[in-house]
């Protein structure tokens, strides 16, 4: 239960509904317990004394009690189910809100599929527990306590015998409960493995099919599924054994007590009505213990799910705003500087991605970053966007150290056009408006015009309202790129980052996209990553990066004379273009 306490803050706002559910629960439980006393009176006064009027009255009382029980059960079921759905919806929102703010370093070491499993499967488990199992557990706890009290009133001797059985029932519940809890957590981990693998392969479905890996991936997926199945079977086996042990002990004890009670009736120690009531309460107590033992398995699974969710919510992002962030100057200036920056990715702590890197970019200047693959060009962008913090050195935007500023404010001044732009499963309006959610339709259309995207969007079946498909599968590479450029234009950033924006395009698409880029680059500070040197010949300066270090900087002509690395890259590129 200590693990489940973590979800109490999510239940607290719904105290009124909780109180109503508890009142209904107490009413329903009290009604059931009252039936036992009615049974005693019916046997002793109705049957024993042959009172037909009492039998008639008992029928009406029984009907009234049944109606009360039904009404209380309805209220309890509705309110508890409502609380379960509402609380889990709140938990899902809180977990997603937390996940989406975690830094990139977290996702380097954590699979997305595992996170999705916690967001869906684990929260579904909690919903079942909060909306059902907890209610069942509380109801049966009340029935157990009330039934035990009525047993003591009816026959202290027989109650003492019942209490001797309780430790025999509790011990296996505690022992096997721990095993069920451990297996429940392992089962959820195996389900997360299944989710992570399926998410990865489905996202790469074209590659899977292109390399005819359907059977291979199906076999691997089957292995993960079998692993989850075996763990689940072990959990089910432990839970089933727990239930069987409890049933045998509880109902074996009831039979023994009936035997002893029957002899007491024969001896005249207790009446037949008292024995009937005692048997009724004994069955209530036994049924309650059996139901609790069933529910404990659900509670153990939910405890494992809660632990995973709490661990996720407890993960603190390494990138966050300081307590008193420094505001960036208004209006935006567009100055960018790197001063002696060194950085290692969390997943590669022994290899520096940047080392002693320094670069200053003036307002409105276009600086191209060139170098071999893995030199550190993309890392420059990652650090400027503050997806990571450098190990040492200072990065400034508009003369403010971005560590001292709110990362949201820093990113609001930056527009990114990536090599493989992200297109969401929505229409063109929503995809372009992602750059500035409050923009009007006129602003969106103007951005599309500037990005040379209007021409192809209007040819789609429903124009700007056309669904672009998951990840933009209904668009070509050049069209996706122009949507991304329109998004950046709409954002109107002071600093523009172009990450190999034309490297994957054919010549015709590249020409159109290049025109769009020239539009957005006007009067903006621009950093360009490009393997195709022809796209950066007109940059104000070119920064040559190798092995995480800035090895040369200057214009194209200057670097041809001063930088052997740049000269080699330029020669290879131009020879390929000429061919």
C-alpha cells in the first residue's frame, strides 16, 4: 500500500465524491450485516414459534433492505468508477506533461516504447484498481470487521475459534503477496519490452519490408511476447495458488465451526437462530477474506505500476529554468556566441562531441558549419537549443548565458528547419501553425506563400484542409521541407538553424527550397549545416569543424587557401557535382 500512497495527491481534489462513495459503501455493508440479525429473528421467532405474520413482515423488510442495498451499490459503483476514470485521466496528463519536458539525455538511455507503456498500460492498471479493486477491498474490509463483531456478539466461543484461523490465512497472503508484487512488476517490464520493440519496428516499417525482414522481426517480436507471457503465467500461478490456499483454509474452518456449533445447538448452549446467524456472518467473513485475497493480486500489480509511474514522475530534467531566470532583451538582437565550450553526450561520456569550441555570430550574419560526419555540427545546434548543457564553457543568446535564462524563452527566439522535418498527422493549417499556435489563417497562408508551399497545397484534394498523413507520408521530401520552412517563417525567429535542409532533395526540389530559404534568411542570424558546399558559398563566413574543434573560419575563397580540410571537402564535393 505504501507504493499506492503516491497516487493520493491525485485523489485528494475529489474528496466530495470520495465521501459519497464511502457513505454508500458503509450503507451497503451495514445492510448486508443487518440481514444476519433478521435471519436469527426469523428462525427463532418465525419458524420455531410458528408465527406466520412474522414471515410476512420479514418478506417486506427483506424487499426494503434489498432496495436500499441496490441503491447504495449503484451510488458506490458510479462514484468509485467516476473517481477511477477521473484520477487516471489526471495521472496520464501529469505523466505526459512531465515526460514532454524531460531533457534529451533521458531519452538517450530510455526507450520511447517503455515510456509509452508506462503512460498507457500502467495507468490502465491503476484505473482498474482505483475504479474497482479498492472499492471491493474496502467493502470487504468493512464486511470482515462488521461480520467479526457480529460473530463475537452471537457466540464468543465460536468467534474465538474463527480468530485462530485468521493467522493461517494472513501468512500465505503476505508471503505470496510479495511474490505476486515482484512478478507483477516484472510482467509490466516485459510488456514494456513488447511495446518498445513494436514501436521501433513499426516506425521503420519501410526499411523492414525493403530488407524483407518481416519473418525475422516477427520472430523477434514473438520472443518478446513469449517472455511477457511466461512472466505473466508465473504471476497468475502464484496468485491462483494464493487464492486456492485461502479458500481451503477459510471454508475448511467454516465447516469445522459448523460442526462445533451444531453440537452446541444439540446441547442447548445456543439457539438454532443464533447458529444460523453465526453461519451467515461466518460466510460473510470468509467471503470477505477470499475477496480480499483476490483483490490483493490486483493491488500488487497496481503497486508495481504505481512504482514505475512514480519513478518516472520523480525523474528530474537536467535542463530547467533557474529560480530567477534572466530575461532576454527585447527586441530580439540575434547575437549568438560559444565561448570555450566542451561537451560529452550522456551515452558517450568518454568521447567529446565538442572540445574548446568558440564561435561568435553577429546579428543578421549567415555562418555555415562544415566538416566530416560526426565532427560536431549538429551538437552545436543541440546545445544552442539547450537540449543539453555543456560540461564547461558559456553559450550566449543576445549576450545572456542561456543557462541563466528560461529555456522556453531561448527557444522562442530560434527557428529550426531540419534535414528530416517532422510533419504531424494533421492538416496543413495545423502543421504550419505549429510555429506560432495563435497565428491567423492569413498569417499561415502568407508563411506558406513565402515558403513556396501554397502552390502544391492548393492542388491537394481539400487544399490546406487536406490531411497530410502520419509523418507527412502523403508529401514528397521537398514538400515536407517547404512545410517546415513555412512553420519557421511563421515563428519569425531572430536566429535560424538550417540542418542540412536540402541535402536529401533532388535538384528541382532543392532549387525551390533554396528560394524559400533565401526568403526566411533575410535579416536573420543564420547557422547552416551543409554537406553540399554549393549551398553555403554565399555565407558570410564558413566555420570548419573537425573532431569537435573549430579548425578554421573564413569565406570560401579564404578557406580554400588556408584550410586543407576545407579544400579537400570542397574538391570532393565539386568533383561530384561536376560528374
